[in-house]
C-alpha cells in the first residue's frame, strides 16, 4: 500500500486513490501538531500544499516551538482559544487539522468558532465527546498516571509536575520508528514540553461542534495511538475515513501521502 491513500467511504468498501487530479480553489489549512510537537513538524506537508496554491498555517501552540508563552500556564482552553483567534483572522473558512492530542484542541476550537471551520480533520488523534478529556476518555480507555510514567522513564516531569517531557529513546520508538537515525535525532531536537493540564481539562462541546463535518485519518502502523483506539474515535461519528500505512508521525514519514489526502479533502469541499 505504500504511496497510496485508502479512503473508506462506508463500512463495505475501500477506494484507493493517488494524488488528486482535480484542481480546486485555494483553501486555508490550519495544521496543529500533537503533544510535545510544534509547527516545525509540518514543514514538508506545508511546502507541498503551498506549492498547490493553498495558504497553510502550521501552528505553534502557546508555549510550543517559537511561541514564548509560559507552558506552565497552558491548558486545553488556552490552546483552543489560540486556534480560534487564528481562525478569526482568516478571510474565509478553514480546513482545521489536529494531530494526536491536538485533535481535542480542534474539537474545542470548532465549538468556539464553527462558522470558520469548513472541515475538521483529526489525524491519528483524539475525537472527544462533550465532558471528556484526553486523560478522561470513555470507551475503555485507561487514564494516564504521569507519576508512574515518570517512574518508568517514559517521560520526565518538571519540578512542579505541570509539564512533561518525552524521553528521547521512547520518542524514537513511538514517534519516529520509520525514520533514519539522523532524521530521528533532528525530530527529537525539535520536541518540547507539554502542559499536563491540557490532558486533564474536559472539553465543552455542543451543537456548534456537532454541526462541523468531520474527517478522520488513521495511521495503520501507529505505535503511540494503536489502531483499535483510533477505530473507537472513528465510531464517534465522521463522514469519511482515510488511512496511511505509517506510524504516528506521517508529516515526517509520509508527507506526500498526507498532503495528497489533505488535497483530496480540499477538492471535496471546494
């Protein structure tokens, strides 16, 4: 399946497609990377989309990447408000893409500014229901014990236990197993901390969120969010599902395939 996109239009059939042949009007994409990540990780995808004439904003959430906000003070609401503010500054509607943890951010931001969201796309991430948090999911998900994670050496915690940092060796295995050693080292250098409060704060979703067309992109070789967990997210209600034969970081390992999916979505909404 390498180099191909799979789109599941319903439960009974799979449709294989390559790069979209139909050009569409220029779209605005807002790309949000997941926990510990930032806008840098979207560079390859951003360049491809821009080469097709689209506007692309690869976001640094507050306290991430080049953003200088204090990470200790951040939570899901502050992340989501920052995305809502970015959407408000755009002339028209946007295609909002949230990866991993940022799927939850996209959910809440869509509730805040539904009129600005043409499509909401969750990439191997969290599609939440009202009242849930990333660390308080239903459907059989176990909550994360951050102290235990630190004891096991999976993460390091700040002194006040407000911020987590992924162990580089774990990141290599869970995020970047398909990359070369040099590529993985570069990616790990760009990782930062993550506000633990963002994992625990529940979303407040209503009719605004429910009105948004939703698409899910699942990653078939994911070592971070297993496929069965992604399937549970999909069952929460999406209009279309795409799949990439990659791990948890397709923006690095399969940027062309991921960009092609996003271009296909643009054709659908144009």
